[in-house]
C-alpha cells in the first residue's frame, strides 16, 4: 500500500485535509476531460467551412476522439496498475494539453483529427482518479469520494456545452481549444502538487499482444457502429469490419485466458459482481446517451414543426447545464445510500430514476421548462448510478487490478453510448416528417428513442438485481486492508 494512504479515521473524525484536496483535484481533472468531449459540439456543423473539407471527412474530428478513448482507457488503466496510477494520470493530462494545443493551431483537417485523437487518449483520467482514491482516501470517505469523482464526467459535460456555445458565438473557435489547454495545465499543476503516487503496483511485463488485439477489435467494432449508417449497414466495408471485430475479439479473449499477465483478467471479469455491473454499465451508457441525442434536437428544431422549440445552441447548453449540478448533489446522496444499503441498491434506484425521466419526457416535451425538468430527473438518476458503479467494481477486484477494472467499466459505458448513437440514428432517419422539402425526425421518432432509453434503464435495473448482495463491499475491503497496514507517519507532500 502507498505510504500516502490515509489511515481510517476514528468514529466521528473528519478526513485529513490532504485527502480532501486529493478528491477536489481529481474531480477537477475529471471535469476538464469531460469538458474536452463537449467543447467541439457547437462547431461541428461549421467544421466543413472552417477546415475547408467535406462534412463526411470532418466527422472524423469526433470519431477520432471516440476511437482513441476506447483504445486508451483499458490500456492506460492497466499501465496505471503496473507502473503507477499518478504517473499515468499525468501522462493522460499531458496528452490532453498536447491535443488541445494542436487543435488550437489547426486550420485544416489533418491536424484537427490528430489533435482530437490526442485529446481522446486522455479519457482514462476518471477511472485512474477513482483508483487513486481507493489508495489514498480513508475507508469511511471512499464511497462519497468515488461518487464525486464519477459525477465529474456528467458535470463537465453539462457545463461544457453552454460554455463552448458562448465562446463559439462570441470569439474565434480556436479559443475553445486554448481554453481546454489552459484548464489542462491547471489540472496538471494541481495533480503534481497534491496527488500522491500509490506504491500499490503489480509490476511485471505489459501484455503488448493483448493490447494490440483489444485495440484492433475495438476500433473495428466502433467503426462498424459509428460509421455504419454513413457507409450503409449492408455494405462490404461495414460487414467486413463487423466480422473482423467478432474474430479479433474472440482471438483476443483466447489469448487473455492463457496469458500469465493479461491486459484484462477475464476470470475476474467473469465474477458475477463484475460481470453484471459491466453489463448494467452498457445498458446505462445506452440510456444516458439517448437523452443527449433527443433533447438538443427538440430544442433546436423549428417551432413550425409543431414540436420543435426553435432555440439556439447556447440555450441548449443552458437547459442541460442544471443537470450537471444535480448529478453532483445526487452523488453525495448516493454515497449515503451506498454506505447504509450497499452500491447494488444505489445502482437499482438510479436506474429507476433514469427510466422515470424518460417516461416523463414522453409526456412533457412542449416547453423549455419541461426539458429542464426531464434533464434534471435523468441527471439525478445518473448521479446515483455513476457513484455506484465504481463501488461495485472495487468491491470485487483486488487492489492490484483497480485501474484496469475501473477502466474496463468506463469502456463498457462508452460502448453503450456508441450503440445508442447508432440505433437512435437509424430510428430518427426512418421516422421522419416533411418540412419544406426536408426530412426531419418526427415527434413519434423522438418518443420511440425515449421509450428505448427508458427500456435500457430498466434492463440495467434487472441486470443489477443479479449482482450478489454485498453491503458496502468497498468500505469493508478497504477497512480490512487498512487494519493489516501498520500505522505510518503522516505523508509528506508529494513530489512531482
């Protein structure tokens, strides 16, 4: 264990100031990374003109980030377990800064795609941060700390959209990426100053073959899902990549099972608590992203359609912004339920809240305040689920596998969002209405997507029901480890 591991405090004692600073710094880093993912949204329609390239090519500015994040998350998580979580956290932030600077200097397509890919490589910051918390935060504070860290993803995404829309409307679009770079530098300096390195490392040899296999399989799968509608779902390219994904991932699984030091321990992943948590994460990722597809379109479609509200992108951001604050508030409440009832109960409650939010959206979608209410209800459910997922994962895996296990869980949520984007895109493309000679998604199309989002949340609820009941598994495990760890003098300030 790390010499910076805080000893469990006596009953009624508060967490050491240093651990509180670690939580705040890591949460800020998570917010910065999620901001990066939303900063580009307001300028996506303008990218063909800004970069002097076809829209089909500029779409890679988004796709490149998705692919890079999927590849980097499990790999960086495993490296964190091996060589140090803080070291890999700093590396991820440096990649974010580098990508932001490249995009800020870009005026053509290729450097933009390169910069966005570098930004995507920083996606492991949140799972790494959660893993660091396991090593540094007192046991009785761990549930709340991981909930706050997990909620940072939603908070950054919700706050990033109105901020990005305001900047894009009033200044040169390059400012978006200079802002991202500046926030990255602040996060880097704060991590260097306040976050200690964990000595809980496994060492050994990195599974390069497994890394390449998983990367190839994920890229093939995500390209199939994200570009299938553009290429045609029955085209040779789509079918070829889909078939390659199945073959490569099957071969990768065989390799991982026989590897002495696998990238992903599939035997641990097959434990019921880990397996059903990851499956629920896919369903939740699907459900949560459906809202991100529906609400902005409802807000921006012309009022003449009869269901659109004719608002600007800035208004869209302001409508969705309260959701992030609700997530943060709910993360504290979810931590209390996790402590008293266990993370399984917290996850099931969150899934039901998300489902009810979509049900509410089917009934209320004609006024701006309706959508504010819906986004806040769904955000409350997300706040519950985001806090419960890492608690369930860490309650079932050895501390030496925390980084890899949390990163894999994050990847599962990302896969869910990718599937949601593809399926919702097909539905909205098929269920259209004519508006001045243009085909726009119909009101019933949006309601079908919302119903599917509610259904996905209910599937997550059912999957969570199969998770073995282990009350406060994380706190119990960390407390047990702490009891076995000799008391150490208070940690000195971490060195860069």
